[in-house]
C-alpha cells in the first residue's frame, strides 16, 4: 500500500468515545473508514460530511449478524487493511447487595469477549486480501492488576488479551499482524458513570492519538499511559499490599 488514501479501516464501537475519536483520526488521515455500532449515535454528523465514511450496523453480541455484516463490507470493499475491534462495555459486581446480579458476568463476556470474537469472524476473510493486514483488539490495563468489583470486566479483557496472543501465532502464516491495546482510564460516556477515582484520566482524543501512533508501528502489545502501567506493575508484584490499599479505600468510602 503506497498511500493512506488507499487504506481501508474498519472500527467497531465507533459511535462514541475512543471509537468515534479513532474514526475522526483515520478520516483526517484520508483513509476509507467503515464504522460499526448498534446505532449511528454521534457518527451522524460525520456521515453527512464525509463520503469516505460508511456506517455498518452491527450488534456484536448477535452472531447471527456476522454473515450479513461481512456481506455489507464486501459490497463496498474487497479487503480491509486494518480492523480495530474496540467495542466494549462495563458493569461492576456489587456483593453488598442482597441479591447480586451474577448474570451480569455473562452480559459483559458476551459484549467484550464474544463480541470481539464475532468481529474477528466478520473481518478475517477481508484482512486476508489486504497487502499488509493488521488486526487490532482493545483490552484494558485492568488486566495488569486486580480491582474491586471488576470481576466481569477484568476477566473479559483478560480473555481478549489471551485470545489475541494465541491468534497472533495462528495468523502468522497469513502475514496478518495482531496488536493488543491496553488503555488506561479514558473519558468516555461509559467511564463517566464511574464513582471511584480514575488516575491519569485522559480524553478520548488523546487516547485515539496514542493508539493511532502505536498502531502504525504494529507492536504485539501497547499499554498506556505509562504512569498507570508502573502503578499496576506494583499492584501485580505486591498483591497483598495492593489489596490492602484498595480495600481500605473502599471501606473508608
């Protein structure tokens, strides 16, 4: 591929937050962008002003949509150069409730993990026809150390990380590069619901800028911001002290 103008990018979870910011970033670069979400949401103004942007509706939890979504993409392009599988959600398990919502675990896994797997199923045949294909999945820095009430979210993101690591090996014969992105706390409609402190919080635009730059170099894994990575390294290597710090904060709130 000789120029960014010929680059075809598919982004899931594109109607808000990081996905929307990435969509804008790739459009500004001159790429052809296919943006997926359940609804257009905040994509509507972009769709009205950019011929290079196509909205492809996709409920990633519904595996019966895989064939139709792939067919829609194929109606517009025979290949995808970079697939950024960004869609996700978060809920927290509250064991102080009389009847905790354990079914929430399945809901989160259905969106975050199974939804990413469904997205891979959609785009893999199109990636194979790219000159230099790249598959990018978004995990989370939450996998680096445990957080209270994050059983569902953390487990789903850890599943993504392992899945992509294994997939990287199996896709090597097809020359498909695989990158796992681990963002920290990013200001999105989802994180605005959080009631706890979020250290090193950054804007969606800043997160998209860092991800875009990293994706260009095709690393196996990219985590940011580094200050949070350092903090979580401490939590991972000193788990007893980490648990004492985090649980004492919860008890005092």
